[in-house]
C-alpha cells in the first residue's frame, strides 16, 4: 500500500469519526426535543394507560403509577432517567402493544429492512438502466417515453400507486397476494415471503426510481460534452464503451450524494407501502403508537429513523470521497 493510499485511508477514517461525533449531539437533541413535546402535550400517559378503567381505579393506584413512571417530574429528570436506561438497551414499555419497546422494534425491524433494502436496490437498478437508455437515445422515442413516465410517476403519491397495484394485480388479475407476510395458515418460508414481498417491493421501487432515472439521464447528458468523453469518441471507440467506460463513471459521482438525500423519502415511502400491504414491519407499530399516543414507542422510532438518515448520509459521503480522490476530506 502506497503512502498516498494510507493517507487517504486515514483521512476517510477521520471523516467517519467526525461524522459519528456529530451524530451523537444530534440524536441527543432529537430525543430531548421529543420529551419536551411530550411534556407539553395535553395527553396524559397514565390516563391513556387506564382508559375507561380510570373511573373505577383507586386514587392510590393512579398515584403509584404516576410516581413509578415519573410523569410529574421535571422534563430534564425524565429525560436523564430515560437516557440512562436507553444506553443499556431499555427504551421503556409500549403502552399500545403492552410489550417492551426494544422487543416491538426487534420483532418488526428485520421485515422493514428487507422491504426497504430490496426496494432501494431495485430502484437503483431501474434508475441506472432506464436513465442510461434515455440519455443514450436523447430526443428519440425511447427517451421521450422514459422521461414522460418518470415525470408522471414522480408526481404520483406512493400510497396511490400501492392502492392501484393492489387493485390491478391482487384483486382483478389475482397474480400476486394482496398483503401480509404469508398466506393464511402457511409457514414462513422463502417462497411465501418472496411472493408476498414482490408487489410491495415493486411499488416502493417504482415510486422512487423516477428520481434516479432523471438524475442519471441528466448527468450522462452533461458528461457527453466533457473533454474526456469527446476525446474517447474521437478515437473511434464504440458508443457503448464510451457510455459505460467514460460518461457513466463520471456522472455517477454526484449520484452517490443523491442516495443519502433520498433516504428520508425512502423510509417514509416504505412505511406507507407497509401500511397499504399490511406488511409486518415498523409501520403498523408506528400507526398504533400515534393513535394511542404511545410516547415511548414513538420516541424510539423517531430516534431510530434519525440514526438511519445520519448513517445513510455518512455512507453516501464516504462512497463519494472514496470514488473521487479529488474530493477533500477536511469537512
């Protein structure tokens, strides 16, 4: 390994450490803000816990629960107590699901990751293939068709696409199941999960692919006018080699930054798709937590989403810096 390579590796490592150090106060600020909002909320978690039973509950019992939960303590004291437990992996109990928050997330997170990661990979594949095809045939029928469809899908809400796909492919054509993880009574195996995953993944990918298609197309069109691409063409290289070996490589560098910027929309889209197709991920727990004012579960899910977004942006920056040695690593 050469000295410049080692220096570049150390610089990348320092970049990661700086970003991780920056992420810690952001997560602390977000989590504390949630406690402030919960404290200012008119909803009382103890009353929500008892529901109608609070009418017949003894004042001593209600007071004991309020004391155990620390509901009446100052917000700073509540937050510090929660933080001490959260560092140890205890995020409290979900009032809506009657389970520890860590258990609720642990049981559902894997299915959400499977849906989001598969949809993300398919959206990237569609973006690269269709964006390259549109740029290669700029101004032609293929280019006009791809860009028209991309702009139309870009404006379509993901839940609308999900409902339309559900109606056409599950209810009318009956090609694919309309929801859930498996057929009723069936065991959870690869075949069952794959069949039930196909439609949600397709909807999630199609809802996000237009951004990548248009970005790749525009990047390639700009690369076609650069000196190294013009020089490659002047040397008589075939068009497919010019595109794949020269223009596409250059245009993909800004594309890496787009991946981190689109991550929040991917998470939101995945939650909506889960809701439409009854996928057993985080979305159902989020809806239940919101409807039942389950602050413990809502807070943990919000912090988790913030951490994923920060991690995604870090990954995009690292990939961009690793792919382009000209990028400085001082920021």
